[in-house]
């Protein structure tokens, strides 16, 4: 069943960094959800933004999606997917990760180390290996990047929720319990300078991975953040994807506004 794409009221929401945003009413009518969400989170210029939220403690099986659930470059959020694929591959071969793989996985997630990511990208078989794992994990709209360029993999916010659900959910998943625990733990140990993003929507706990990439052809930035946040006693899976940002700080602020707005709207449903 496709994700429900929700549109929001076309009213400018006064958002300032660190403040709780006004909840946005979901609208199942024919209004332009993409335009309304961009307005609500104050996206500027060429910036695109999409957020998806799933309440793990609720009854919905599909996430609420705000904006157009189109494909974006992953940048470094794909590192979570690479680790999931590596753990599946190891399990298929009835083995644990080697000491080197474990060390590479740790710095790849905690510090977003690109050299480690490239090594593990090769270990999983690059794009074909990623896509094979993703088929098992239930992802339907994610494609691996060309050759060694894992950061140019493409994904949607809805697909990122599917991946997060395989890691943080309680239902059946191809990832075994030790694998899920390993990924969850690393996502709570992110380096301090990289702990921005969906954590802005949390009031008591978070686990995340961020991605950032300046496109050399345009000078504009891809800024993404995915993870689980706890607020109001509920656990939410959150994915925020953006591109076309004029700078990294602008993109980070946009992603954090979008995360707060989307989670606040989800809690009000």
C-alpha cells in the first residue's frame, strides 16, 4: 500500500530555532501538499523538502508524508543502509563481522567516516548488493549510487521509514535482534558535532544518522536526517530529506524545522 501523502494548511507558521512549531492540520483534499509544507517550514529558493513520520506506538502501518515523496540523493544517510546490508550478508554466510568490519562500521556511523563507508560499500557488492538487501528489507524506491559513489544513491522519505522500521520496529524483519541492536546503539552514539537533524524533534531521546553533500555542479547542498525520536512518551521514526539548499547551515536549519513541524503534526493527529 503506498504511503499516504498528507497536505497541510497553506498558512505561514512562525518557526524559530529551538521553538516548538504550531501543529499543522492534515488535509485529505486536493490542495498542494508540497507547496503548503514548503511554506510551513519556510523553505527558500530552490530548496526541496520532504518529511515522513511513523508513530511506533500507534496503529498506523504507513507513515504520514509531508511534501512530495520524491527521490533525493542519500549522501551519508545511506551508511545505515550499507551497515544493514553488511549484517544481512554476514548472517547469510553464518558468520559475525570481522574485527576490521566492526571497526569500520563503528566509525562509519558514529563519525560518518567516508573511507570506512567506501570499504564496506565494496564489501556488500556496491549498488547491486545494496539493492538486493533492500528488496529483503521492504524498500521499493531506493537505488544504489554508480560505481564507488555511494553518496549518490537515491531514496525517498517513505523508503527511509521502511528501513528504520526494519531496525527499530518490533515486527518480523530480516535483520536479527543482535543486528538491530548494533545499528540502534551506533545511531545513539553520533559525534556531538553531527547530532543535529531529527533530534530537534525529541524531548527525551534520539538515534539518528545525518547526510550532507555539496553538489559541485550547482554549489547547492543535499541535507538529510533520519532516525528515531522520543517525544511526549511516544517513539517516532522520522526521515527528512532536502536538496537545493544554499549552504549547509541553511539546510540543517530547514531540516530541523521540518522535523519539528512533522512530528508536532503527527502527535496532534
